[in-house]
C-alpha cells in the first residue's frame, strides 16, 4: 500500500455553512457523522476514502484559532512510524505519542518541528463500514 493523506481536521466558525460548502462543491461528499459534545460540535464530511473533519467549539475563547488542527495520513505499519519519529526525537502529539487502539484502526499523533500535528492511521479492516465506524 502507498501512504496517503486521508483527512484534514480544521476548526470552523460556522459548522453548517462549511458542511453546505463542501457538499455543494463536492457532490460525492456526504455528512458521514456529526456529534454534539459538551464543549464542541464536530462532523466528518467526505466519502468512504477521505474526509474533512470539522470542529466548532462552543466556548468562544476556544474558537479564536481557526484553521488546521492536524493532517491524517494512512500508513501500513504504525509501529515503524512511531519508532522512526521517536528515534529522530520529534515532539509528541495528542495522547503523548502512544498508539490509540480501536477495533478497526490504530492511531498515533506527532508534531513536526514547526508544531504542526499529524495523525497517522493504520487500518485493520478493508471494509469501509468498519474503517469509518464511529463506535468504539
């Protein structure tokens, strides 16, 4: 398999407006999932293979930084990625660079030297309904 960019995660000011923009511009993109939590509302808009992750923070203070949160890249061997980045002393990202396990995928976060965050994903299933499951 070839590594590829699967998603970008951004903070937005108007979640519904961005969902409308993306689904208008890209007719094959659909609302894959939307969830309301205490502090935020988030949604994934895309198709089976790629998506844009959108976050709206309910607290106005948290919405002062709009734009890129992280870039998601699909990889074959997440443990090799983890070891190479640790050996090269790259800064740890979300979850302190520990692998986060899900029944159908593994995730890992690191920062580049400019403090941009990357999420690396290794899928454990070829089925889109499992790969894109929002149930733990």
